[in-house]
């Protein structure tokens, strides 16, 4: 199993990528669309804070099998949420 440190670095890299994409879209958005992009950026920030907290505080620290299952579920949740954010950014890009 990868370390918490490695998982956190990978996740922060992913979150930074999405945030940078959102900022780039915000640059090209009209005044009406800026609020929509800001909403997406706020979601990315909240998601980042929550996920970093979850990476550092696994459930059932004494049971290795439960910890392993916790991190598998967390990786799955990260993947699903990343796909949702990517889809929203792509849809917004198509509106421009």
C-alpha cells in the first residue's frame, strides 16, 4: 500500500490541476459565467480540504485490513469526484 504522504501528494497535484483549469476558464468567461466558475472553484477547494483531512485520519487505525479497505474506498471516492469535476469543467468549456 502506498504511503499517506504519496497519496496526499498525488491528490494535491490532481486538485491543483483542476483549480488551474478553473482559473483559466474564469479568465475567458463572461460576467454572467464567472459566478458559475467560482462555484466550481469553491467546490474544488472544499473537496481538497475534506480529502486531505480524510487521508490523514483513517478509520480503525489498529486494524490493518480496515485501514486498507478505508484507503481503497477513499481512492475510489477521489476518482469518482475527479470525474465529476472534470465533466463540469468540460461542459463549461463547451459553453464558451
